[in-house]
C-alpha cells in the first residue's frame, strides 16, 4: 500500500514538473492542470460534505485524469520529470508524512465541524 502511494506521489509530482517543460504537449498540460484544478476546486461531482463518497470521487477522478495526462507525455519528458520528482523526495523525506498528517487534520476538523453543526 505504501509503495503504491509513493509511486503515485512520485508520478503526480513528476507530472507537475512536466507541465513546466516546453516539450510537454498541450493536451497533457491541459489534463494535468485540469486534475489540479479539480482537486483544489470546491465544486465536485459529489460534494465533500457527503461522508466518504465526497472524497471518493476525488480519489478516483484526479488519479484517472493524471494517468491520462501522463500517457500523453513523451518518454524523455516523463523520465526527466520522474528523476526530478525522485530527487525532491530524497531531499524532503518528511513531505509525504506531513501531507498525510495535514489530510488527517483536515478530515478531523471537517468531522468536528459537521458534528457541531448537526448538534446545534
């Protein structure tokens, strides 16, 4: 499970590096930016306030769009971006656990807010 998460994290980071590369085709760049916008947007297919299902669409839609974007990248661009991603991960080994902690903290605050709103 952790190994898959690390590979996903490496490839998601690599895709962000590839967006800035001039050799990246416009379709792949657009798909990567669309995935980022969807992940950060408050508008979702299923609202995040719906327990589990709200986050489930993010966990399905964003990786799917990222995978489609990665398929559109030329092999040298993807290889270079993966190397940059791996180097960044080696320099910042605390980045992934910190991100996981932030997600857990955000989930806790959301649940706390929902319980307070429902209890009032």
